[in-house]
C-alpha cells in the first residue's frame, strides 16, 4: 500500500508522487506516532496539518519534531500547517444540562447568567446584543437548531424556532447574517501562533476570517516568518473575498463551516468560485472538510466521496485535505492511499488538462509572467519532461503553477523555508539545494537534479527558468530548453 523506499546515493528517498495536486493530512491521536506519520507520508501525504483546537503544545512539539525527522529520512521537504482555532461563540449552561426548544416556539438569548431552561439561556457575548435585527438567523449546534430573530436590544434577543430540538450546555452559535465585531485571534490563538512560529511551522491557518483587516494582526505576530492561509468559512468573508485573497498567501475552502451558515446547495458553486479566484491570483488553494468522511470508520469511501475529491482535482485545486479521516479515524493510511489514487486517476484523464485550463489566467504584463506562460506553451509543443525552476522566494514557481503546465515542475531553491512552503503548490516538486552563480552552473545543476529525482533520463528535454543576475528576487528573465545526455551524474556531484 505504501510506496517503497528507493535507495539512492546511500540515502532512502521517494520517487516523485506522479501527480500534481497535493495532499494535506491532519495529525491527531490516530496518526501522531512517528511510525504512522512515516506510513502516511509514504502513502502520499505532502503536508501535515496540526490542529491547534485540540491537544497541548508539548504534544504538538513532539509531532512537529517527528515530521522534521521524516524530512531527513526521506530527503524531501514537508510542509506543516498550524491551524488556529479562532473565536467560538457559545450559549451558557442549562439547569439540567440541556433543554428542549419547541418547533415554532419562542426562545430568548439574554445576558442573565442564571442557568437556562426551555424558554431562555445566557449568551455570554455582549458584542452580539444590539447587533442583530429582526429576521436575521442564529444557528446553534452546527445548525441543528435554527432560530430567527423577532426582536433584539442590548439585553435580550427574542427568537422563534424555525427548527427546534435538544440544546445543551455550551453549544456553538453561528451568526451568518451579520459581521460579528470580534477579532479573528483570541488570546489562545495568540499563544498558539507564537508557539507555531517558535516551532518553525511553514503555514498558519487563520480561522473566523470575516474581513481583510483580520489578517493584519496575524501578519504582525508572525513577524515575517511563515505563510498565512485564510480559511474561508464565513459568508462575510465571501463578500470580501478578493481583498482577503490579495492579503493572504493561500486560501482554504473550509466547507464544513460554510455549510453550516449557508444552505447546502450554495456551497458547491462557492467552492468553485473561491478556487477560481485564488488560482487566478496565483496562490495555492486548499479544498477541505468531509472529503472522505465515511473513512473515519470504513476502509473504503462512498462513491459520492470519490466524486467529491475528483471534482476538486478537476477544478484545479492545489491541495485536497483530510481532517478526522487521518486525525482520529480507523483507517488513516487507507484514506491517504485512496485520495492519492483518485488524484492520479483524474490527472491521467485526457480531459483533465483542458478542464483545469478552462479557467483563463492571463499573465500579468511582466517579463516573469510572460516567461511562465511561455513555459506552458513550449511544454505543449515540444516533448518536455519537466520545467526546472530556480527560485529563492517561490514566486516564479507560483507563476508557472498558475498556468497549469502539462509537465511537472522541479523547483530548485537554496531556501528550505521556500521548499517547504511550496509543498502545497500544484505541480511543484521542491528541492532545497545549493545556490547557483552562473548560467552554465544553472544548466548543469538542472540536468543533474532532474536525473537524480527521476524527472528525466537520457534524451529528455527540460525547460530551465531563472533570473539573471542570480540571487536577485523578482528578476526572472531567462528561459532555456536543454537536452539531457544521461551521464551528467557520472561527471559531477551536487
């Protein structure tokens, strides 16, 4: 089930995945042991998600250490995404621990700290009082209970129950029809973010994003380290999506939370819209939540789940994510394996490339974008094995990936931080290697690396994309097509 180790140069490595979409797996009790992490990585995981909503910092530190050890074992960069919990709105407590709200009955949320009953309960969030107005909705317990506001003032929010049911202590509250005036970062999130930066994680997932300003504080606390992924899970975020994409390094389509605050049928077209807008901006986009949900308990997915994953791949998403399937499920390795197989199958479909290119991503009027676009055209015209991209920051790789070329990208960078961040980027096989100083060195190194990482063989043609002078950010101005003789590794060492 797991891909076998390939012994090369005296060190165990993995062959390229053979797919362009990436797999992000959540770490939890079912997967945090070093042995299981290795099995998941060999089965196809490209990046791991550490969910800061659960577990202690000590446990997360052990997980991060184990993932970094995997990098050394496999000589492959691995991205780590620390996903912050974000603020949670919750009701107070009940006299008996729970109560029943009658269908079509009245129910009041107030500021009275006394335990609640079937008619009322405390809402310990003063910022919501005076915010809501008649006709707006309150969703409790992931939308299982649906209330509509009759009237609201500074002390009470009186509602009618569109959908009643059992409500219990501290159940979550969603407010889909209003922009809630609370920051995206709680005190816990600030501590978790500081910990994640100290641990050197590669991506920060920011929850509860409603507006572009929510990204500013996280950026400040990150201090220039790591990349920021905005999770789109609130209708308010969708309304200002363009601004949020512009200020983030990547986007996650958090479909579970979106599905609570929106009607279920609204989520699929929104998913496609978010993917398209993020792709157009040249930034990685992750499709997340309930992709193979039944595999928490079952060794095989449903046909609908397989189609769901396949559709995300057909849409050109950079990355697909597993949540509880790998964090707490009974079949974590099997979930990764089937996701890997689905992606391979879709990408081998002759209709795949036309579909992912159906989205028009016109290049910006820059030399770098023009050359990235030219790489795609050349690869479609000439029998090219791979595009070798030399980059320090990763921006050139993102430009090439936005074009969705027909061949893989071998990204060579002197920065391990950049190599790790690119583990979420479509089509990128990143390698941290010594920097280059001349055109001749670039060509020679590109050939050797393509042979060593099995992107080329004798007779293969490669595209080399770089910037001169070397080491200057934003200077991409050179594209060169080269032929591989096959004996480059015998003559040199890298």
